[in-house]
C-alpha cells in the first residue's frame, strides 16, 4: 500500500493523528485519488462530513476543486450531502475559495443546484455572494430555481428571487419540457412550492 493510500485511509477513518504523522514524515500526495471512485482525501472527508479532517486538509492546501470519479468537486459533494455537517463544510470550502461555478458536464449540475433542498440558507446565500451563476449554466435543462420548486424549498426560492433568479425560465427535461417552476411543482405535487409560487406567477 502506498503512503498516499495510507494517508487517504487515515482521513477516511477520521484518524487525524496518523494522517498528520504520515504527512509530516513521509512523501504523501495529499491530492491522491483512490482507485475505486477517484475520491481525494478532501472530497471523501466532505462526503463523510468529517469537519475536523476538512479543516486539516484545508490547512495544508489540499486541492479545493479536484473532482472525484462522479464528477463532483469537494464543494459539490458537501452541498449534495447538505444538512448540518454538509452545510458547515460547504461554508468552509466557499470561504477558502472553492470554485462555486464548476459544472458537472454529464448533467449540468452545480454546487448551487446541489445545495437547494439540502443545505442551509447560509450556504445558498454564500454561494450567491461568491458569484454562483443563479440561473446557469446557460440554456441548462433545469435551473436552481426549478429544483428548489421541486424540493419544496421555499427559503431557497425566496433567496434566489431576491438575488435576481428568473422564474420564467422553463424546464428542458423531457418529462417537463417547456414548463416553468410552478408547473413543474404542480406536476410533482410539491404543495408548499405551489402555494408560494402561485402568488409569484399570479395564478
């Protein structure tokens, strides 16, 4: 087993003492990608919600934006996990300067799209404040606003609207092609979103 794999394993096991000893005394690649899913120590720590490991990896300048085999940067992974730990890690990564506009080519997902419906309002605001493309990428199949409507995420809908999101952009996914956020919410029976968006669209 390589020293870099040992370092990855130590981070995965939340064993900071071993990780620090390995980094200090051996030739370790802190951005090593493990062979199964190409996770780096930082992306896997973000996935597992290991906040102290994330803090350590950020302190030794781990690559903020190296994607894993699923095409997710550490920030996207944290936003996807969401809840308390994912939100906390996402805020750390944003503050450190992670790319808020990285796009997964396979489905045009971004950190903001992953964050709606899963992360705290602080993460949504932080992404926008740090330059996240609110309605992007250009000509995308579904915006963050549409996703928030699908997820009954009223707080994110409000934040996105206040930040200038365009509620009239329509979905381009086959099953909802040409539908706006309210119409998508109705199709998916997202009751909270329907109630909120009805006043926005005047219906």
